[in-house]
């Protein structure tokens, strides 16, 4: 683990390079702290006021955004021995809750105020405002900016970069619906990291310290990675909602539906982990039961028509899995596709 702050390789303020070169290095945007003179840009180091690093050499952290993700991460990292120096949130109630959980952190309404209190700034704000918030910050030389988006790469922070700064992303693959449940889920969870090479060891240390497993993503893969995550979490919740809507026709309320069908879902997941996804598939798609599927669609149309699209989409996927992995004959697969077709 490197000591922090480390002297960064900062070019002299009067060492010019071309504007286009700087823009390319910043992912298309010229970083803050840059001064243009014709086609020449001067990178100016913005020295950080002295922030003492803890004795363990780890950087002091700052959190911008005290919502579900920011609060859970701030508390988890503080419990893991990291010094969380500050938090920023425009919501006074969220600031106070964060301070109650992490008493050593100073609390601010303005995101820029966090910069004076830490070495690594972690943005836990919505995806759509990451670039805007980053653009409002002027990092000090030797400072790092990290976001927690599953969609965007470190390039989303280009507007905040200046000489001697670094950027990265740190995305815990955890559902942050509830603070205590999220904290309990972090040990063993995957954390996707990427960004500047010099920053990656710090991000990996952050992940490992909270019991998570850091994984470096291939360049350009975050949108697909995040889409899969949305299906695994939100997609599962949407599926459970569809299950509950159908179960209501059988006289089950939501807790009853989860009690009855939740164990079956858990068993299917366990089978997929143990046997592989293809081998875990069961049901009418594997058996080629077009009549069963037709009966299901009639019941859905009569009692829960909003679920029909979900049922059809998932059964069509099951047909493809059964054909590829379970020996479903081509003529049987075609009968199932016909049964699942939308009729005028």
C-alpha cells in the first residue's frame, strides 16, 4: 500500500502541450485547471493544503452524496479502518444521519467543501449528474476522484481532472435498498473497479477491506455489465411482482406468494450454481408442453393480463435454453413458439 499523499508527476505550469493532446488524455474534455493560449494548453498544478494521512498510509476519504449508497459505503469503510473526513449532501437530514453513523466526518451542503478534507473524493450521486458534479469540482494536485456508477467509466470524471490528479470508478454489486442489509451483503460481494493505473491498488484495498472482491472490467464493457446487474436485481424484483400478481388469483397475498414461491426460486438459483444454467432449467419448455403454456396464457389473460408480456418473454428464452442445452427437438421448440405468439 503506497503512502498518501504521494508526490504526483506534475508537469511544470509553463510546460505546454497541444490542446488536442490534453483533450484526448482527458477523454475528450479539457480538464479543469488548464489554460489555453491559441493551440497550446498549460496544465497548472493546484496544490492541496496539507491533509495528514493516517499512520497506516491510507488516503483520507470524502463522500459526496449521503443517500443509500454513500451512507452504506461511508459507514462500511469507516468500520474497516478508513478515515472518512467529510460528507456532502444538500439534504440536511441525510447529512445528520451520516454524521450520526460516522461521527468523525465533517458535514457540508456544498460538494466542493469536501475537497479540503480528504485525498480521495467518492461521488455517490445519480448517474445522470456525475459529469455535472465532477465539472463543478477543482481537484488539488495529488487528489483522486472516484464515482460509484455501474454504467459509466472513469472518463465521466474528465471535467474534474487537472495536473497530478487521478480518476476511477468503484461499483459494489449490491442492492442498496436497506442500510443494514446492504452492509451485511458487502462481504463477499463483487466490486467492479477501473480507472487510472496508479489509483487501482487503492480501490482494490478499499474493496478488500470491507470483505468484497475487486474485479477489473474490460474497457468498454460497463454498459453490458450494468445491464446484467439491473436484470439480476431489479429484474428479479419485477419477476417476483409478476409472480405475486398471478398468485393473488390463487388467493395468496404478497407475503404468502413469497413464502410459497421464494423457496422454489432459491432452489433454482442453487441448481444453476451447482449444475450450470442450462442443466438447472425445468418446466414446460424442457418437456415441450405447448398445451400447458396455452393454459397458462389463458389464465393470465383472465386474471393478470399485465403479466402476459413478462411470461411470454421469459418462456421464449426458456425455449432457446431448452433447445440449446436440454435436447428439445426443433419441431417441439417451434410448437412452443407458436403457443407463445401474440395473436390479434
